[in-house]
C-alpha cells in the first residue's frame, strides 16, 4: 500500500506510447496495481493509468463507484475497483457521448470531450485472466480516457488547438500557484 507521485503535463512520460506487459500478471505487477489504486483514491480520481505514475506500461485501474471527498477516510473510498492489463478496444459504437472530463495529470482543468458511447474491450484482469467487457456510459468514457494515456494522449488532445492552448496556459498558472501544495502531496 503506497500513494505514488503523480506526473503532471507536460511531463514527457505522459506523451510516450506505453509498452505492453509481457510475462503475465506477477506479484510485482499486482503490487503496482494496488499502489495505483491507493493513489487514485488518495486524489479522488475515477481512473488512473500507469504512465501517470511514471511507469510506461499498458496498465490502468478505475472505480466508477468510489466515494469521493476529503471527509471520506481513504479506506472507505473503495467501491468496485477494476484492473485492466494490456487493454484493447475491439469495437466502438457509432453513438457518441459528451462528458466534462478532468485528469489528475492536468489538475484543475476540465473540458467537454466527445467519445463513442459504448466500447468492447479485451484485457487481462488482476489475476492474469483474459476478459472481455462491453462498457457504456461513464465506464466507457473512463476506459477510453485511461486507454488514451497508454498511447500518450491526454483529454486536451481531443480539443481544438485554440482550446487546448488555453487550457495548457491555465494549467501552467495553476501548477505555479499550487506548487507548494502539489509538492507536499507528491503531485509534480
Ligand atoms: Ni487522465
């Protein structure tokens, strides 16, 4: 159990295409999954991808049922955690969904992003077992957002250049204004 440091844009690890996990789900890998989940709950994220903690591997965790907030003790935030190793989208719907996205690596910034409403994803689970799910709604949005991280893509990359530049300028100011807090909380 450990809360890991979060890497914030424009750190280069967030722009890199992550490597697939080879050799199955080992004890060391499960430790990383556990730590990523702790980190996600600590910062009230709905999902977290390995590159966000500086590990360029195709791994993500999420929990769309978690309880959030400073008044909720970390041990009570756990809802229904899900772990995805080497996830791949095998189908996505023509129907789209718009969601106001944020990201622990782009702190303090939010924007509407349009993505397919439903996706089918195959992956390995926490126990290394091959799985396939069809996700819709928030789960589909979060999965696609986190899978983008594995390809070096941030939600701001889905916006117009004008909007992205504006958000990145605001992020720079936010990072500067909150530098002390962020360093104390192991962000940056
Ligand atoms: Ni993110």
